[in-house]
C-alpha cells in the first residue's frame, strides 16, 4: 500500500468541493427530467447505496432549498444540505453542542440505526450532536469521506472506497451497515411476469439471449448479474446486459424492452403489485450470506477523535438493536416504523409488512469473506488496481467498545 502525499490529499479535497459546486445545477437537470434521489436500498434498502448502484447520483441536498429543509431526520436539529456541510469542513462544531459528527447517508431503511439513534436520543445520551448530510448515492460520499469532510457513512465497500484505501487513505470499515441472509434480502432478481407465466424462463440457462439489467457497469449489481449468468453456464456475451437505473427498469419491463434484472425494495414490491414482474429469486437465495453495506469512519475521525467514534458506535448499535427487536420480535414495531416513515423514502407504513427488510448484526460484526469475494471480482475485472487487505481495513475496536457498554447481544 502506498502512502498518500499532501498533494494527493489536496486533490481529494478539491474534488469534493467540485462535487458540491456543481450539485445545484445537476439537481435542476434531474428535476427537469422528473428524477429524484435514488430509491432506498437495501443492499438492502442498503443495496443502491453503491458506486455501484448510484455512481451518477448527486448529493440529495442539492434538490432545492425546500427539499433540503425537509431532509432533516426527526430529532436532528442540525441536519444540513450536503453542499453547506462539505464547504464548512469536518472540524466545524456548534457552540454549546455535543461532539459534532457529520454522517453521510441517503433516505434508506438501511440507515435505520442512524435515524432511530437520532430520534430516540441515543447519540445525545453519548454527548454527540449528529449532523445528517443527505446524499442520493454512496459513490458521491467517497470523495468527501476521503477528504475528511464527512466523519461517518453507511455504504457498500465497493470500488470507490477500495481504491481510496489502496491509495493510502485511512478509511476503515468499522461495523455492519446491513447484510443479506436467509429470508432477508431487499435486493432481488426480477423476471417479466409473462416470461414466467409462459415458461420461457424457468432456470438460469434460460437467461441466454435475454435482456438483463445490471444497472451500472462495474457495480455490485453488475457483479451479481455476471455471476447469475455464470450459474447457468453463461458468459456476459450470451445475454444482452443493459445498464438502466432501478426506477426506469420497471417501465422497461412493462413495455418489454427488458426481460429481467436486479431491483431493490420498495421498487420490487411495486413491480410485483403492478403485475409487471415476478420476484424470481432474492439475492439471499442466489448467493447466501453477503455483506451489503458497512459503516465507515474517515481517517481523521479515527486518528483525531477515537473517543467520539466509540461513543458514536454506542448510539448506532443501540438504534440497530431497536430495529432488530421491532422486526424480529415485534417489539415496539409501530414506533420504529413511524421513525422510518419520517426519515426514509418508504412513506407507506403498510409496505414494512410486505417488503423484504434488511438485517443488521446486533454487535456490528461484518462478513470479511464476503467482502474479500466482492473485491476479487473487481480486481479480476480491472476495477480495483491495488487490492486492499480487507482484514486490515476492518477495525472492530469501536464496535467492541459499544458492545462492552451495551452488552453482547
């Protein structure tokens, strides 16, 4: 691993400022096209949070002044648009407030731990003032995190972050941000309903010659699409891989311009309800246990404010445990759903009973083997030039501290 020079760090900071500078214009273009923030993932709702899934998405806060004002999660009086957050610098703190922590995230159920921790005062209990910096996609968080303009994010450990670490940036993976396990996968492979009804697609080999959506070339979803084809003994050239954003792919299936492809909740449930597609297989059924997203800390947050990082993790895991209690044990479920409808893009409470929901490790443990497997595909296909030692990129000391305070679950 090479050390990053002062000039390279300056490059990261300048690039972060360029993202901020052009965000308002890009948001206007998105609005004119009828677009908006990327749908909540998974991962999960964690899955679109990928460079992967949303490499072209811009900071959500750029949408408009009114949109930015409404982007504050309940209980966070300090939430700001991404632009003003990046411009102010990571060291800024509010007079009289607790330790100030900037958290980059989208309006996704996969960030439930943040939202619940804010709403229920778990971070405040730890003397922490959380500022939520809203983004539409995970890839756009990479440069601000590398430039120490964000302290914490929840995103998939994908190429944007692996390449930053490979350049010597001290980003660390510190806790589970959402994973896939049996019966829990908000990412799924959809097939057009008429192709299922006619028997045209029954098994993986039947995908030969079909138009399949992989969302974004080189992404986590692209990896899944390629590996799904391989399960049928097929190569990418044996199908017609398409790269269409998640929301647009449903319309493409409806007009038969697309045969199959990946999608995420709540779009998957919507496509099924409309009779456009069938949820053929969840990612859990195809690949088993997978790491979807992870909580990452910036280099300066770790080196300069490790005590704050430890206390932040206590608040986060407390929120995660409330979420898991709600959806695994039906404990205080309505209250948790209320918090999520206020803070995520899934506004219909009824959907929480019908969607495949993300899951989190109550102790923050990650799946290193899954992360290594993901990286290897990106290395093999030229997207990661300098492989990262995943074991060294993982730092469990913060989660360990939190478990010591909360007790092992």
